[in-house]
C-alpha cells in the first residue's frame, strides 16, 4: 500500500453512549450487587475512551495498527476508532512559505540573492506521513534546491548575455512557471500540491552589488550620451545649412570646424557653458 485510502470510522456520539453504559452499569453493579464479573466490561469501557478522535475542518487523521496503515479520516467530525490505532493528525490547509533570500549563482556564475513565496498544501496524507520523515522540512529543503537549479538556467540580466531572451530579473511569469513546475516535481514524493510559487526578491549579492550598480549606471550614461551626440550633430548640421542658405555669413573650412567644435561643446556638455563674447573683429 503506497497511496491514501479512506477509513470509515464509527460515529463518536454512538460510541460515547455505548462506552458510558459500559462504564456506568458495571460500576453500579459492582457497588450495589457486588458483581465482580463486570470488572472486565468496566476495563474495556475505560480503554475504549482512547479510541475517540476529533477531525477538524481541513484536517485529516492517519491511522496505523501495529505498523500497518489502515486509512485516513478526512471527513471532519467526532469519531471513534480501534483504541489500538495510532493516530497522526495532518493539516490539509494551504500554507505559505516566505523564504529568506539565499545566495545562488546564476547562469553566468554571478552570485545573486533570491527569495520566493510558496503556497502549498498536503494532497495525499499517506505520502506526507510515510514517504518522507518530516514533510514540512522537506518542503523547505526542496524549495531551496529548486531555487538553486532555476538560477543556474538563467542569467540575472542580459548585460553580459545579450542573447538571453529570459532572465531572472525580467522573466516574470515564465520564470515563475518554471520554478513552480520544478518545485511540484520535487514535492510529489511527499504528496504535496503546489498552488503558487513566485520570486518575491532578487538582487545581486552584496560583494558584487556595488560593481554591478556602477556598470548599470555607466551603461545608462553611455546610452544617454549617444542620444545627446546624435541630437547635437543634427542641430549643428541644421545650423550650418541655415547659415549657408540665408547667406548670413561665409565660413571657410577652418571657421566651420571651430564653429562645429564650439557648438558640440555647448550641446553635449553636462554643465552650463559660460561663453566669452568677442566685441571686436571676428578675425
């Protein structure tokens, strides 16, 4: 037997009535009628109290008899079973695992910190009770292992791997789906169902975070400068064309080079320019 089966327990209300009779009647008989033969019935009645079990909503009780699995009670209520049964309560409620960020290596070997949120619940009580030693701890360990495997498949971003279509930082639902499937496969042995799994924290590890931030800032600055230069060249070209078209002034190649140089300095500088005004001849 390697799967869960339903156990049909006796109603606890019927059993409590019978057990009370098995206790009260022998006591009265022994006290008033001196019927010592009723003592075994009294002992059986007292022993039967051990068989009562209460199953709350979204809980189950796994029953074993001398190491033999007899079944699980999933229906909530007040029940009575064989007093020799060993009863183990397993919660069927959905649970949250908000893992602390752990250090892993991405596809390119960069150390990154990743934390996940996992929503899970027990689906098969037999596997949760007997296939693993501690199913709650098993979920924690296997979730961490799945995170490490996921990180090894994707780069953190595409700064170093420009061909990467999916990254840990921008993968979104696709990365979360891969993570969910990976965790689900690992937790099947424990009879655990994964309802949702997603990354809720991701960042470079502390030892490289500063260098990566500088790299990102440098990339942004270069991109901005490229846009500024592109616009400045267009403005210089337009200025020279308008001066030539309207015959405002004739400039030889040397004067044009000087003008272009000055305009490029003014247009691409990241600080305000303080020009020097020449009040004499331009020559």
